[in-house]
């Protein structure tokens, strides 16, 4: 067998979307992608704009969000390396459903939509990877809608505090470093409603604040509230 040259973009073999693709497909991606650097808070793409292609985050952190009609910002999630940032619009060609901005410096690799579709047609494993990612995103969306639709803000806040370790691994940001506006955006509520929810947790003796740190006082009580 001929010896293949190493990939210029070594991250390709780490990206879940490309992990199971053939060496030929990975080399085609390697030749086609271009990498852009985004500064802190710089827009990566905007809601309502037509997608130029598929973006893969290769370093840094990206906030994906939606601006509500009243002007509030609702955070969908934080993406970490090597996530696909906009697979749905890259596939259907319709406008971006959310906006994305860099949190700190971030590097994003772009693959043109036409090239993505051609590679999917040629490599069934890439097609299956896209399907798996779409189904995972759909399940996560259903869980999030249930959370917002059927749980109170204090309950959602309790769940966030209890899974803070998971949140911090996802976002690469300690929960204690987020402002109340940012926590409210993650929970899909306003700062005023979040403030009342925090006061309720303090009054119930479930949580206390030490400087910028949230300290769980009564984990059993907080877990009970999280399930309400």
C-alpha cells in the first residue's frame, strides 16, 4: 500500500463528524477546509443569514444564542472543540436558526456546503455521522424544551447548580465566573426572575453565596427542588 502523506489539519481525525469517514474522505476535507480566527465576542455567523458552509470548532469556545423579541439573549449552548456549529443550515441551505460568537479567541474550520454534500454522497459513513449528530441534537432539544416548558426557574436553577461540574466541562467556564445575565440566558429567563429564584434558594437554606461562589448547603433539598 502507498504511504499517505500526513493530514495538514490533524484535528480532522478528532472531529466526531469525520471520525468514521474513509481516509480518502478525510484527505478531501483536509484539502478543502479553510480556518478562520475569531476574536473574543466576534460574530461567527448570524441568525437569519444564509450559511456559507459547515463550521467545525477546532479551538476555543463558542456561544450559540438566539435574540428574543424583547431583546433578551437566550443561550442555546456552548460549543467546545471539535463540535459542528451549524450542521442543519449547512445541510438544508436555509438561514441560520441561531447566532454564534467566540468566547475568547476561537478557530473555526469551514467546509463549503457544496463540498459537504458531495462528500456525503460519496461516503456513506459521513452521511451516517450527520444523521447521528442530528438525532442527538433533536433529543437534546426535546429535553431542553421539556425543561423550559414544565419546570419552574428555581427548579431549572437547582438542576444547573447540581450539574455544575458537567456544565463547566461543557463550557470550559466555571459557573461562578458567569454573570447573572449570562446564567439567566442559559436558563432561558430574565435577570429579574433569576434573582427571585436565587433568593428563594437562599431563603430555603439550599444554597449560599460566598463572594462569587455558589455553595450548596442542602444537596438533598436541592435535588428535590430540581425534580419539581
